[in-house]
C-alpha cells in the first residue's frame, strides 16, 4: 500500500512538556471460560497539570476498564500490561501498600453510580474523615473540620446534618456531590470521573459540571472525564480521546475533534447528536452494534459499520499523527486524505 | 456486550429444551440413575435374597460383612441379615418420603393456589397461618402428635405432612399471583369459566414444572425427618423398620459391629444427596437463569 | 427503634397464643388422648390432673386458666409421675441443655464467621476448599449419622473421650456433644458467611473504599464486615430452630440429661402433660430468639429502620 503521509508509532514520541500522568501502551486482558479477551489495546496518552482530558466512547469501548486499570481496580480475572507513569513513577501493577500512597490522595476517582458507591452502613462523616486520617495522619477533629469545610465549598446545605446521616437518606445528585467532596479531600493531582452524571437528571448534571470546572480553576486539579456524552466533553475538555472497541480512534485538542474531525467514527458520533435546528430531519444513528469482545473484527474495529471501509481496513490502522496548528492530532484510520 | 445477530434457531418446546439441559447435567443424570436403582433394589431385592428381614440366623450372630458367606452385608446381634433389612427399611423410608411428599404437595398446591387466586383478605389470612406454622418448631409438634396419636405408619406420614406443605404453598401462591394477571386467565374468565375450574385447569398446569422441582427437594427433607424421629425411637415401630430405625440400632452396637451403623447411614446419605442433586438439576433445566 | 420493637412484640404474642392453643386443643380433645374418658389413670394422678387442668370446666375456660397458669410460670405436672411438676424436671434439665447449646452456638458463630471470612478473602486457597467441603458434608450427612461416627472415631477408636454420659458439667463429657453441634452449625454458617462476604467485596462501595487508598484491614473490618454479617444474623433464627432437632439427637446419642432427653423420654412414655409443658416452653424460647434476631438485624442495618 503506497502511503504518502509519513506515520509514526505513538509511543516513541517524547512530549516536550512535562506530564503529570503518562500512560504508555496500556493493554487489558480478561481470562474468561471462553478464552482470553482483550478490553483495551495499546492505549497511550499524557496529561499535564490543570488539563482536562475527555474520554469518549460507547458502552464496551474500554474506557472504564482503562481507568480501572490505572487505579489498580481491575477484576480478579483481568491483567494489565504497559506503563502508567505518575510523576515519572510507574504505578501499574504496584503492590497494594505502595499503590495506596498514590491511589486516593494523589489520584482520585469518582464512579458512575452514586446510589451504590457509598457504603450504606457507615455515616457520611466516617466515610469522609477516614480519608484524611489514613493519608495525612490527621486526628478525628482535624479531619472533621476539613471535611465540613469541603462540604460547604460544594454548597451542600446543612453539612452537620449531612455528616450524621447515612447515604440512603440522600438523592442521587447529593450523593454524587458527596463522592466528589470525598475524592477532593486530600487535594489530589488528578481526578478521574467515570460517567459522573450519567445516572443523574440533566439539571443536576449541569450543576456537577459547573462544580468540577470551578474546582479545577481553584486547585489546578487535572481531570479525566469519561463519558459517552459529547456535549459534556465539549464544555469541559482540553484534550479529547475517542475510543472504540478497546482502541483509540482519535485523540486531539477539543476544538480539533469537533471542527477538524479526521476519523469516520468520530464524524458519525457527531452527526448522530440530534440538533434542534434540524428537528425535522431523521435521526442519524450509526448502523449496526458495537462489537462484542468475543467477536472482534480483524483489523479496524469500526470497519463493519463504517461507510468508508474497504479492503485495507481488514488490517488494523496504526495511529497517525497530523499536526493541526501547534497541537498534535492522532487518528487511527487508513484513509488519510481530507477530513472524514 | 451486544453480539452480532445470530442465525435464527428452530422453534423448540420449553419441555424439550428442559430435557436437553437436564441431560447435559451429569451429576443430575447420575443421581437419577442411582435413585432408580436404589428404588428397584428396595422393591425387588428382598424377594430375590435368601433371607427374610426378620428371620434370625442363630449361627451367624453379629457377622461382619463379607462376600464369602450368604450375609453379604453382615448380620446384627439377633442374626438378622443387614442387606435385606436395609432394603426393606428403604422401602419404608422411600414410601414415607413419597407419600408424605404427595400429600404435602397436594395440600400446598391447593392452599397456595387458592390464596394466590382469591387474593385480598382470604390470602392475607391464609398466609398468616403459613407464617405461624413456620414459627413453630415442627419436630416438637411432630413428636407431640406422635405422642398423642401413636406411631402408626399413616400417623407418622400425617405428622410429617403437617409441617412440609408450607414451602410449596408459598411458592404456588407467588406463581399464581403472577399468572393470574396474565391474559389467558382474563380470557377464561370472560368466557364465564368458574373459579375452581380456572384454578385447576389453567393455573395448576403452569405450575407443574416448579412443583416437580419442589417435590424432588421435599422428599429428602421428609425422609430425613422420619429418620430423625425413628432414630429417637419415636417414628416407625417394630416390627417395621426404616433407615432411621436401622441407624438407631446400629448406633447401639458401635463398639462391636460398626457396619450396622455405617452401611444404612451410607445408603441414607447417598439417597439424600442424589435427591438434592436431582432437584438442582431439574431446577437448572427448567429455569436456567435461576442459578 | 423502640417503636419497631413494640410492633414486633404485637405480632409475636398472638402467634404464641395461637400455637399454644392449637397444641392444647390437640392434646385434650384428640381421640385416644390423655383425657379420653376411656383411659384408665391411677387415682393419685387423676386427682392431680383434675385440679391442675380444671377438667371439669368447659373447654374455653380450661384454655384460659391454662394460659393464666402459664403466665405465672407454671408449666404443669407430669402425667406419669405423681410427685413431679414439669417445672422441677425442667429446672434440672435446662442448665445442662443451655450449657451445651450455648457453648456450641458461641463456638459455631466465632469459628463459622472466621472460616467464612477467610475463605472469602483468600478465594481458591486451601481454606476456601476446606470450607466448601465442610459445607457440603454438613448439609448432607445428618446429625444422627455424624454423631455416632464421632463416637466411633474418638471414643471407641482413639479412646480419647467417653462415648456418652454426664458428670456435673465435667468437661470430658462435654467435648463430643459440643463438637457435634458446632460442626453442624459451622458448615452452614461458614458457607453463608463466605458467599455473603464475596458479594460484599465485589460491591461498588468496596470498590470506592479501595479507590480511596484505604489499607486492607480498614476495608475488611470497617467497611465489609457489617454488611457481610447480615445474612449470618438472618440465619441465626432458623439455626436456633434446627438446634432443637440437633439437641434432641445429640442428647440422645450421648445420654445427656437435658431438655431434649426429657422430651424424647416423655414422648416415649406417653407423658402428655410433660410433653405439652416442654413444647410450650421451647416454642416460647424459639419465638423470643427470633424476635431478638429481628431486632439485631434492625440494629445492624440502618436501612431497615424506616
């Protein structure tokens, strides 16, 4: 195949800016009765301080597994390979005791389902103060004061009553705010938010997003926002990474993703969002279904559903680098001509 | 994880599906075979063996099991052949098991279907009674009944039945309540079919599968109850014998003739085990999601 | 909490009254029963029964007087032995049963929970397989088979312990009975604890706890233990009921002079009133235990206090 565009493998690149968090060649495998399945394939990215990375994909694209792998929270039958460099040190597959020095205080995570992510048997106070007592050797009193302060900052009404209550006494939105407060107590460098608003009402969503943005400005926290909602990504992210079938399909600055789209999948995603001004048009859904891990197509995972697929797509497409202005723009498609 | 569209499969009746799933479960099939063999042996065996279960052989007191003489499983302190006694005892134990299960299932089905179908106050009252029955320590009441009424075979069956029907009743009530809301019942009612007919001709056949599973699991628990009663000396009376009685007798002879305990105990345990595996297999076959 | 207790009591008491009533009716009106006019009863006992159970009164009065008598703590008199009241017989038997039963329950809870937790935390290890095997055996081998087997092994085979009997709470006579009871209960408890803990450790809130970087001992003891114990607490009620069966069998096998033997011998002797009194006593104890279990459950689980 003659190829005019020069392409390089992503991993050899050395970023010119120092990154806070750098993931290199992450692969996640699962051992199942049907054999070994791969959920994440050769994933790399880097995150600087104060940056927000939006990770977009459908269910089953591997985005949650990536985050869980980074945090060492994979299931027992899963295996992760590669490197996760936090401030230069690899934390992937680190023994628990050492991992716990980073996981929690420096690298925090908020989960998708606030209804089940808080312990129903412990009061809120306990669940919050234990973070500071464990990681900062704070006394109970000091931890209480700090936690109360955080609750106030998140504009949770009547923080003292909240402290003495159990999770089931709160709504989903409140619980998610408590979760975020809990995650931010040790002032982490990176906050991973895995679909933080999916289980919540739209109005509450907006509040949570505003909250995250405010916190980022105040503390300079880097955020990784995992979601399937493009609108959310647009409002918050500096970089955007689009995933499908366990691989990165496109990775660029937010503006470039939306206005200089290179990958057919990203293009299809953007087009499938219904727009008010075209209310009469038919909804453009992407035909077909995302691939099951057991039946991964050879080559590009999106090929079966892609309008531009041809024989080349039977072979996996490596990530190609194109430079849009000053920023890097990566995409994995054989069709390197004009934007998708 | 959604998969690509599968090729359409030929239509199969749910019973055939269940049968196929059952056949694949080796433990369940083995258990079924074992149970059939045991039952056959218990029924036919005593006729084929040279000794009667109550005939005493004065030349062969407390003989250890061996294939060299005619008493393959040994004898007890009165010279009675253990193998024959185990098989005859098996007849009684199995009969108690099956008879009691049949009556308690029948009672449970009628009770549960009526409560579930009629609903309202009647249902509340009937289920309150079930709850109260659960709170009572059944063995004690069974002992009480046996004390008052005596140890006749059918009274033992009655005493045990009195406490074995509640699980079935609860189950049937739940199923009836959900079936009642289905359309074919509405149709029957619209056509003017009377209530008892609806219950027996439409609702009950749909419960058969689940009831079968419950019956299979009730049998071992009933046999166990009878065995405990007999072991305590409060169940089956001489000259009849059951596995429980044999184990009771065997326990007295532990220091001199341990086989008198071990062999009947083995038969009992294996039978109970097989019934449980069979029940599990049936349940998995009929409702594979319910693991 | 108080209101909850009160509500539970309101349901419990009628249940008890109904049970006693039914039992009483059975006993006193069933054909061939103790008060059948055809029965020939020795003079002394006849007189005692007449006065104690008010047999000359109409049935409903009999029943109410009986309840009144029960409320005063009087369990009646023996039908066979003119000089003995049920209370006296119980007084000598109850401590024995409580000693063995109490010890067995305490041991089974501690060992069962410990084994179950270890099996859950170290899945597929030796402990795990051991616990699964134990659970299997306990659920299939009946107590009246296991008991004699223990006697065979330890009393007859190894001759370490006596095969039965009782001597004023001296410990050699207690080892085998307590071991039997403990073994039966541990198999169920360990299996339930294991399943429960495995489910809890896979829950989302434990994932959050791990994500917070909490050390393992905090996760297990502060976050996982209480939710894991709930199904165990739930099973204590049914376990108490099945303990009655186990106690009857155990006391029979080892000739322990407790409540169980009293029931069995009473039934064998057709001592109706003794059996009646014992059944009432034991049922009351069981109902109270179930009540305590319900309250304990409400205490442990904040969600159920609604």
